[in-house]
C-alpha cells in the first residue's frame, strides 16, 4: 500500500526542523519495497519563516512537495490542497506542531492495513489545558456521537489515515477536517480508532476553545439535513418555501371568503398581515435554498483552489 503524508503548517517556524527529523526517522521504519511514500508540506500563508524553513528540507530521503498558500485560508484548505496534489491512494494527515507524535505512525499504519476505510487517533491522555481545550473537546465529541453515525472518541484528533476514495466534493466542504470522521461515517464507510500519544506543545499557540462547540453544531446541522445528496439543500429549503407559499395562498383565500361571504372587513382580522408574512418567509426560504446550492456547487470546483497556491517546490527522493 502506498501513502501520501499531508502536513499543514501555520506559523510553525520553530517546529519544522524537529518535526521533519522525527517524521523521517519513523518513515524509514515503515519504508519497504511494498510501499511508496511521499510527503506534502503546506504552508498556509504563514507570516513567519515557516516557508523558508520548509525549503531547507531538500535532503529528505523521501519525495517531498512543499506548497505555499498566498494567504492564510484554513487548516482544511491546506489539507485539501495536499489532497489535490497527492498521487497515492492512501492519505495520512497530522499536525506539524509536534503534539501528534510521528512515533505512532508505524502503529497507525499497521492498524489501518488490517482493514478499514479510515483510522483516527484517540488522544486518551491529552496534554492540554482542561478548561480551554479538553473540556470543549469532550462536549463537542459527545454531541457528535449523539447526532452522527460516528462513535469514535476523539473527532478532533488531526492524526488520521484514510483511503483517498472516501473524500469527495460533498465531504470536504468548509472546515471539513473538524468532523471528517463523522462525515465519512455518515456516508457509510468504516471508521476505526486507536490510541495515540499526545505531546505538550513547546512552540507556537493553539486557537481552540468553547467557540469550537458552536462550529460543531453547525456542521452537525448540515450532516443531518444535507447528507444524502449534493442537491438536497435546494429541496430542503424549497419544502419550507412551498409550505409557506401554500399557507399564504390558503390564508388569502380564507380572507377573501370572509370578506364576500361573511361581510368581514380585511382590517378586522390579522389575515392580511399573515398573508404577507407567510409570502415573505416563503421567498426567504427559496433564496436560502438557491444560495446554499450555489455555495455547494462553488465549493466543488477544485480547479479554482489552484489560484490559492503561490509557490510549489518539489524535492526528489535522495
């Protein structure tokens, strides 16, 4: 089995050298004639020396592709860039902040090759502040397990291995890395987990907190309503629009009937306001459906994402 390793970086200049050395040492342990390996490092628009540090890795003993984004887009955008540039059928993603331990790579690949569509790490012993990061993660994971088909413990773990075929334009919308396991599970693929180490962060800062819970809720709403078909958004909002228009028409007919058969003035009932209100609600739902469909269609056009790449450097295997 062949693997592409994708690692996004943002302002991690002090971690590049140490991370790469650890990764190379562990890749050598799994490298054999049955496996082809490549590394893709993505600098997601860092404003420090991250890209310059990455360019120093020209002596890597494995094929290494280094990509720089013009701007800071997101971790998911960086991963998606790596996916588009990858050439192998299995993908490994992990953070480059040294909290994911490259020493777990051999165990992860062994577990993955036993047979699953996706394997995700479980940071059972987290090295984070409990109230600012661990507690929000516990709450978010509970909500995800409650409302999705995924039952893994740690959806937020960046250390994942999966078959490239499980990712499509409907899976990788928005910040897809956050609930990737849940999205893949909801599409009917097998998702497994295994315990991994979690190291203390030595350099740089993390930006997770309770705000993550609200983003998870938004993701879950999407999974719940739009999981089955790429065009279902227009039908979902369209259904509410149709109901609102129908109620508006029925209210109008009832208002006319009261006027001409029961001599009830329009101003004696709230029906005129109700007719207008329901009609406007119907228009709002209709335009929401159209807008949602346009967003989905636009997000599926991967060719436009090439414009986000400022520079690519390819180092052959040494």
